[in-house]
C-alpha cells in the first residue's frame, strides 16, 4: 500500500515543463478526476467503476513516470502494463479497460482526464499568468468546445 502512496510525489510533468509554480501531483489529478466523476457521471454508466478507474489509471506512473507527448512513448503501454502488474495487479482490469477505451465508463474517464487537465490549465493561467493554451487545445480534441473559462 505504501507503494501506491508514492503517486502523491510524482509531479505532473506537463505542468513542470510549462513552468507552473507548485504543480499538482499525479495523485491530485486522479482525485480531481474522481471528484468530477462524482458530479458529472451520467446515470446510465457505473459511477463506482468510473471513480475506481479514475483513481488507478495513472498508478503505473509511480514506476514509469509521468510521460508527456514530448517524451519517447514508444514503449509506454508495455511499460505501464508491467508496472501495473508489479504494484497493483488487483486493479489491472481497470487500467486495461481505460487503455482500451471501448466501454462507456472508459470513454467517460478519458473525457474526465482531459477535462481535469483543461480546468487546471485555466486555473494555473488565472493564478500564475501563464499561457497554457497548448493544454486547452489538446483537451478540446477529446472534450469538444466545453466552456473552460
């Protein structure tokens, strides 16, 4: 269990690279997604499964690190599956479901992943005067033109 808590110390590398002062951890991102899920989850999908998927989808980053589109991600999936099998095999099914992106729950979690990123980008822009538009543009590819102001 202590291994899982290390996710609190893994910083979101995109924010670090963008110059965000005191950026959120990967664990804080997962919590943000879970909170959004509690508020936004459609009634026709399994909310508990969505929340659980939110909380564990980035656990492999404890070992692999938080890779961004600027990193070499050619072996990312294989490395993350190995990491998940090592640190949390009991939740591998959630991770694989998220990665396969075929169920309604997984698609909604992917949406929440980008929504949380976009909302944090706006928050950091407002608090720190940064231009984080690249994150908003990336998120809109998944979430559409949701009002992010």
